[in-house]
């Protein structure tokens, strides 16, 4: 392992899933597992996350937050914001698509999955770094496509970890500041969206991200707050 402040970084060439490995091993707070290739990486709703050596950055972070477990879902918002801020500091302007996708130029470049496993919160991150081609039907972007430049995944990783340390510390008392910063990077603000929610499909114009991290939607029936959505699709940019 290599140390980076509070982070302990372990690297592996190939693994089924970095998140599954951390769920099995239950490592200490700050353990980071980086894989060149995952054979069974997953995104939200169990969707596969494709990773090829050198083209992407796939890693999982083990956290043991002192806050109550009821607040751990906020880690998804904190992580999305941290990744977007890290990329912006590297010269790549990024936005967060609620709840936790990171967008470059209107296309997804990073997916995040947060899972609780015992006393550990496992934060899985998959970022397209130098990828230039994607499977048919997938509209995605990468740092290279956004900038035209090849980027060093190690530099990107370290930038994300620095931002992640700051933002994941704000899921408790610091949450209002996290929400303020997240609103400034909200990709969905003002857009008409269609959502699949546990209570059925919804459609409306995104007003803002609420104080509790919920999505506030203006519908024909009035304002609607959503804490969870399985799918969020933009149907109108106005």
C-alpha cells in the first residue's frame, strides 16, 4: 500500500469489483482499492460499468463516517460534488447530475455507487479518463474527449481524493455548505426531466436541490420533492 495522508492506496491489475472486494474485507477508514480492470464492475441499479486498462479510473474507497448511518446516503451527493470539483481544478469543467453522476459537456463521464456494508460505507467511482470510444447506444464522455488531451489517471485520482476528504466530512453539520456548492454545479437546474421513482413515473422542471439533498420538481400539480429516483432523463433543455 502507498499512503497519501489519510488514504491508504492499494493497486491491483484485475478484480471482479473493487467495491465487492471492500465489502468482503471490511477495511479501515481511508482504504482505497484501484483496479486497472474490473470484470464485474457495477453502477446504480446493477448496471455494468465497463473499464479498460488505461482508458478509465476505477476505484473504491472505504469510509467509516462518525455520523449516524441514516446520513450515509448523503455520501453520494458529497462524492459527486467532490469529483466535479476535482476535475474543475484540473481544468475540466464538470457538473453533477442528481443524485451522483458527473457530466462533461452534457454527457456522463463518471458514475458513483455508495453502499453500506456492516460498519463501512463503500464508495465506488468509475471515471472515463482517456477513453475515446464507447459501445453503441451509450452517450458518454471522457476527460480526453472534453479536453483533447491525454491525462494521467494517477494525477486525477489524487485530485479526487483531496476533494473527497473535504466533502465527505460535510454530511453532518457541514451539509448546508455542501448543498450550496452542489446547487452551483447542478446539471439539471431548469431542465425538464422524466424520472422513474419508487412511486411511479414523474415529469417536471427541476427547480433546485433542496436543503436535505432532495430534488425539487415543478409539476402540473405543484412542487414535488423526490428523495430517490431510479432513472433521471432530460427531455427538454429549456
